[in-house]
C-alpha cells in the first residue's frame, strides 16, 4: 500500500465519521408522542413546563423540545429547531 492510497483511505474514513456525527446531531429526540413543529402551526399553549435542547454545548442548529399544558390541561410536546450558542464562545 503506497502513501497516496493510505491518505485517500484515511480521508474517506474521517469524512465518514464526520457524516455520522452530523447525522446523530440532527436526529430527533426519542419520543413518538412529540409533535414536529412546522412554521405556521397553531399551538394551544396554556403553560410551559420545560424546554430542553439535544446538546447544551453545541454551536449551531439543534433539536429543542418544549413540554407544555394546553387549554384543556393535557400535557403536549413539540419539537423544533433552534440556534444554540452554548458551545460557540469560550469563557
């Protein structure tokens, strides 16, 4: 195996791992009862119970989930994308 072949194989391996990491970061939170928000959807929010991000130390777009009570007192959950800035700046 020559250097060029080894370098090409290494490059493809690194890019493959990067693709897997990007896919994992954009994968939805695990819960079938969570509604996926689409722009313009009407939400019946009476009280917000919690808001949580997939990755608190990420920089860029992350999945965010909001748990809330609707006007009938039923607990609902909605997932949407937000721009996280937790990992963008060093202290």
